């Protein structure tokens, strides 16, 4: 076996595969190499902008009252 055939075999092992799930309408992909198949929720960043539940801008009332013409 040449080095290109070995590289092709290694690449095929690292690629995602389509797996048919019995009783399902759609097939599934195997997890991508180097990914976590069971990810957790993203961590909350401290530098992300925070919004208050009751915060409103100067034109929020007008935007809520406006109705698009097709309604």
C-alpha cells in the first residue's frame, strides 16, 4: 500500500459517516472528529451585554403599536 492510499484510509476513518437509524425518517451523521458529541450549554460570558427584563428604549411603545400593512 502506498502512502497516498494510507493517507486516504486515515482520512476516511476521520470523516463523518451517514448512519441509518432504524425506524427514523432521517439518517444521522456520526460526530465530527475532535468534537464533543454531548455538548453542554455555553458558559455565560462576563463581557456579554446584559439586558434587563423591564428595560425599554425610547421607541419601544411605538414599535409595539405599529402593525404591518398586511395585517
